[in-house]
């Protein structure tokens, strides 16, 4: 004989399948670019997805819904010169501690890459972007190795 233990049949389905797409983005660099100013902003010029609650201009993403966002940057370059590159996640005008993506100079003719992923609490109206300098690899057709991605996880 089996014993069946039952709980409530009342399930909260309001958030059973939340649509995160309005508060998410994935953009990439379609053209290799050498940013020479130390305060350059990477212009991720191609969108795989930019949610309806976001605006983008010149590589900067502005959120309209406050919350915790998981933000990722992946950067790569083909070393045509022996110089490094240095990028930091920036919110409004503040570089966030612990988000530096750095590659030292390397032999000409080699690929270098680095990245970071970090949860960031954003307020409505905050703007996030990658700021720094260096040569980045871009490629048309979705083969780029330099991308910027984010998604709102919740309040």
C-alpha cells in the first residue's frame, strides 16, 4: 500500500516562465578596431539581441528597469603590434573595481583574449559600457571574438 502526501495544489504561476528578453543584450564588434585613447568606449556595432527596455548608443547600454544584471565582456585581438590592451566595465562614469580585462603586449602574429563576468546592481537610467584602450578583433557574420552581454536577473 502506497502513502501519498499532498500539499497545496495552488502554485504561483505568475513568474513560472519570466520573459527576460526585454532586459537583456548581446552585442559584438564586427570590425577590428584599434582604440588609442585611454578613455575610449568600445562601440559594439552589431546586435544579436537588444531588449525593448534598453537603449544603445555608441556601445553604451542604458537600462530602464532597476535590478541585478549579470554582465559579461569577452575581448580578443590579433597582435599586429607588440602592445597590450586594457578595458574596464564602467557604470555611468565610474569604473567598477574588479572588472579589468587586461592583456600585456605579445608577439606579433598571435591571438590574445580575456574576459570577465560580474553581477552588477543597476538603477533605472544607469548606463554601462567598456572603457579603455587597445586593439580589438572584430569580424562580420557573427564570428567576432569581442562581445558584450548582459541580462537582468531580478530585483
